[in-house]
C-alpha cells in the first residue's frame, strides 16, 4: 500500500507541479482550441497507482506460492 501512495504522489507532483509549467512554456499560445486535459491527467495519476498496486499484489502472491511450495517439498 505504501508503494501505491508514493507512486500516486510522485505522479501527481510530476504531472501537475512540474509538467504543467513546462507544458505552458513549450506550447505557449492561446490554447482555446484544446479542451481542458485535467481529467485525463488525474486518470493517469490514478492509473499509475493501480498498476503499482496490482504489481505489488502479484509479487506477494508469487512469493507466498514459492514459500508454500518449498514447505511442501521439505515436509516430504
């Protein structure tokens, strides 16, 4: 859970605090033609947390499976 929270915070900081100012400098202009992308950026932040959470869960499951398999082999 700690990894998920850290990932979400890092992505949020990178996208909103670092990325938006860089984007405004690189792509200066009126910007009225483009719809606001704030919901998409928020979705990217949440998706990154979901990916990390799933990865952590899979790693824990694999480790538990390996340890259970070793216990069964040692008991034979």
